């Protein structure tokens, strides 16, 4: 069959990167279009945030069930269906004639997006043996860190040159290519004994996570003292508490919380949460600085943020090929987080007259440092996870990434709004850099918390993922063999 003619590492990597790129870029590319959408539909600027929140809540509801779906129906089938749902939802969003339709179609988009990440990640780590997990991690880093930087640039171009509808239509060609390529070349991986769907777990987990995401997203806009925000967060937390108790007493839980008893998996998941909060929060904040404080256009802002993507691309190659095999995850992740802290602290000193090329250089450094966190963290995280638990483990890992991202944006937004990003001076509003400095400081503190957990990692727990530089891995039928460099095999 055609599926056997292509290396599955390449096939799964290509399909997964395409899917995740669309999924993650969607948030930042849509943000650029929100003001235009509001004007087109005659909606107040404060009301258009429902477009973003509907997507985030839908993601949160469908992520918990994704691992079970992949195990029950097979990764290939679920991943391709998820991409199709996301793509169709994107087209419908572009065709929406009013705000209600747009929000409904965003929910459909989120349903597909919520299933893509955990199922695709589980497939990727199943085709890459432990000794090659760092390569898989470098693949994962591409969409998760590049897409947020590319989104504003592409969004600015599409909204300016065409219309806001194209920020949704842009997903169509990539979605079709991913579906066709995956249908032709992805191998069908056998299903596992997933058991019955844990309905109680899905209802409690989906509702709890959805309400919490809604509350966290609305908090900075409606104020944290808002009754709606307080009730959403309180009920969401209570439902997640009940979800935790039930899952720990269920034989085949939807999300296997027992995996957190493993020191390595627990530490790397906390690191994923705080690193996502620090990095995605910073990527949310820096365009506001460029546009609101410096007066740059959305396109100029996106281009000034874009060096971060180059930092990630180059840094990921150094991380996977050179650094990780020599130092292991503990020192690698710790160094990356400390570098992230240092670069973000430099941002606390910028002003409205700071040379833009200095800030662009800092964006490159931030991207490089984030690669030194993400690549080793993802490589090590699943080192002690069995193939049978991979789907549920990837579900939990992606939940931490998603909630961490939303938390980072919410906290930094709260700091910015609470302090006030502008002050009245001579009858005109003048940017108040104190608010930006404190928000960047909050981002640095998130990364600093990650250092504590990085130091708790034992390299011996991830030994299978660390291939010494003097050795190479050759793929053979039925597994891998490690061959000393220079020998004949």
C-alpha cells in the first residue's frame, strides 16, 4: 500500500505540524481581525471578544475526550476527522453573516482544534522511539512557537489587502492538503482497549475546564470582581475538583491523573504550564506595546515580533542535535528558563524610544530560549509513559499547555489594565510604560517558577531519550539499534 512507501515519522510529522499550525495560528491571526469584524457587524469593541472565548471554551470541552477517541477509533481516523471539522468550521466562519453565526462556527472550529493536538502528539511519540524523542520534540516546537508569531503578520496582510474573512479562509488549502496527504500516506494504527467512554469524566472535565477558561479569559475584560467571572471560576474549579476525585476512582479514566505520580511527568507538565504562560503571555503583550505605545501598524508590529520565529527555528535545531544529547533535560530546561527570565527582564527596561532593532534582537533571543525549554521538556515528558497510556498522557500535556497559555494572557492583561497602560498628560493620553514593565515582570516570574521544577528533574528518568553524541541511531524493522559512530552496520 502507499502508506508503507513513506517513512511514518515524516508523514505523521507533516500532518501534525500542519494541523497544529492552523490550530495555534488561528488565535493570533483572528485577534488582528477583531476590530474590523466588530465594525462590519456593528458590534461594540468590548463584545467581539466572544469570538475568541467561544473558540477557547470549545477547545477546553473537547480536549479531555480526545485521548479516548484516538485510542477507541484509531489515531489516523480521529486526526483526519478533527482536521476536517476544523477546516469546515473555518470556511463557515468566513461565510458568517452575523455575530451569532460566527460564534457558533467558532465553537465548531474549537471542537476540531481540541481533538487535533492530543491525538497528533500521541501518534508522533508512538512512531518515534524514546531515543529519537528529542527529534519529535523539535518537530512539535515548530507550530507551537512559530504560529503565534506568524499569525499577526499574515493577519495584518489579509485584513489590509483582502478582508477579515480571509483570516478564516486561509485555513482551507492547508487543511485540504493535510487531509489528502494523511488519507493517502498515514498508516492505520490499531485501536487499543479504551473501554467505555467515561461520560461522567467528560461532562465534569469539559464543563469545569470550559467554565474556568471562560472565567480566566473574561477576568481582565469584565474585572475579576464581576459576578459572572467569579461564578464561572468558582463553579469551574468545583467541577474540576469533582472530576479529579472521580477520575482517581475510575478503572479506565478519561484523563489518567495517576500519571502525575511519576516525578518526571509531573515536573514537565508544570514546566509546560508556566512556560506557556510566560511565553504566550509575552507574545500577547509585545504587540500591544508596539501598536498602542509605539503607534506601529498591525503589520509593522507583526514583522517586529517575527524574529522570535527565527529564534525558535534555529534554537530547536541546536537543542535537538547538539545540546540535549550532551547535557540532558535537567540542565537544558533550567538554562532555557533562566535565559527566558533574563531576556524578559531586559524587556522591563524598554521605553517608547528604545531602538526597535534592539527589541527585535530580544525577540530572537526569546525564541531561542523558548526552544531550549520546549524541545527538552517535550522530549523528556513522555520518557516513562507506556504506549498504552500515550493518548491520555498527551491529553493531559496539551491541557496544561492550553490552560497555561490562557492563564498567562489573563494575568498579564490584568496587570496591564490594573496599572493602566496610558495616562492623561496635557489633555492627551500618554503611554505609561510602568504597566508594561510590571506585566513583563509577571511573565519573568512565571518562567522563574519553572526553574524550581526543572531542578527537580532527574536525568536518569529520561535516560532512554538521551543519545550520546558519539552514537547514532539506525532504524531497523521492529525497533532501533544504537551504533557507535564510525562503525559499519
